[in-house]
């Protein structure tokens, strides 16, 4: 059963700060209705002219099942508080977007839940994500998915395959490959499960950290045929420029002639509050450039921004809401602007 909480006009109004002679994105976007299901809201949004559907997955069982910290269930409102208060102007009107709401499990797991319980719940969530995202895609909208663990890449890839009838070519900005062994579902093996189930055909990791992936995982990646550019290769040793890497990645994605998945784990970004936050990450502006470049040059079917956890900010929850919200709103805009000017 899909637990869907619609993002309504009332929710939007509670986040908006209006000024005379200004129009905010929150005054232009399509908003959901509690009277309709997720599928019906998606269909109505498409009929109203929307191209993109922003939807959240409110959960942190995946990261917890991977022995990580919780908090990835609290990024959606932070991002909407920032995004909806940006200006509607010549660069983006806002009516291209529908804010649909949040999907989640129909139950929560206590902090004392066992690893087995958390992994069972993550597998249950997979089915919810597959159904929900399939409904959004079936309506003709491009999902922009916020929050939850990176375990949800599995459901997104499976939904894309279900709708297109094709396996997916994915690129993931992430220090971790999330290609761990299939030991029970969690945030560290969404891509390995997708590969085993025929939903992932081509996989490239940008910003892979050379010492945050086990030799077993690297061997599995090599056997699958995955490729990567490490964070050390581009940002530390400077053996390859980011621009050159992105050109090569886009070329290889397009050569597959498969639907493209744009994935990003925000723990790749320096100082971003997340379940695996790092000071040795890449700049936010480089992450935005990655998103914009791939969105502009490839036939993306969705964007997925995972693992933001405002409560994990070292300066507290208020700082977490501000930093995670602003960062996610910039990533969303980078994707939308890239897709609206897509060259593919």
C-alpha cells in the first residue's frame, strides 16, 4: 500500500514569504489535492501543463539498515521552504513543476529495531517506490525525487524499466558505489540489486572515493562492467578535469541509447548534512554543474537527490534545514534548467 501525503495549497502557504510586486515559485507551481491518489494527482498535473514532478520519499530505514545514521526522512520540507520562495521570472516560471508530496512506509521503526527488521522494511519500501514512481512516469512526468536513503535508487531504476521496457544507464555522483553485496536491502546495495534484477545495464560513478569502497565491491563493479572517476583523480590529483569527465560520461550514456538515470548522493558534497557527511567532499557548485550538464546532454528519465539529513548538521537542526534546503533547491533548479534546454 502506498502511503501518500499530498503537498497542498495549505502546506505551500505555510512556507511562503510574500512581498509586494514579486511572484514566488510557490505561487506558480502545480499543487496536489488530498481528494486524489498519487496517480490521479500526477495525471492532473500533466493535464495542467507540468513537466516535472517533485516528490519525496520520507524514510531513513535504508541508511539505518546499512549501519548508518538516521535523519534522511526530513529533507523535503527543508527543500520546499527554500525552493518555493525563489523568484518566478524569465529564467523559470514555476508552472513547469508539480509538487506532489511525500510517500513513505505505512509504519515507522523504532531506534531499537534490529538490522533484520530494518532490511525487511527497506524491501517493503522498494515495492512502494516502484509503484509510486511508475504512476508518476506513466502520467508523462519526470520525477525529481528528494530524500530518503540511496536504497531508493533500486525502486527508481525498476520503475524506469517497467515504464520504458528497457534497462537503464545510470550515472551517480557518490563517494560510495552502493554496489555492496546483496545481503538484504539497505542503502549500500541499491545498484547491485538493480543490476541483478536486470534494471541496470550501464553504470558510472563520478567522485568515487578510492578508500570508501571495499575490494570486494570494486571487484563486483569490475565484473559488472561499471566505470568510475574517483574524487582523488579529479579533485585531488587533478589528472582529469571535471569538464572532460562529464563530456566522456555523457557520451557513454548516450551511446547506450537507453533511458538515463541521474543519481546524486548528497554526502558527496562538502559539509552537507547527511547520514555519511564529509568535510572532504566536492563543492556544491560542482555538484550543480554535474546535474545541469547531464540533464542538458542526456535523455534523463528522472533525478534522484538522496540522503540529505538536516538533523545531522554539526551546528544543529536549524542550520541543517538551511543548508540542506538551499543545496537541494539549487540542485533541483540545475536539473530543471538543464532539461528545459536539453540538447539530446
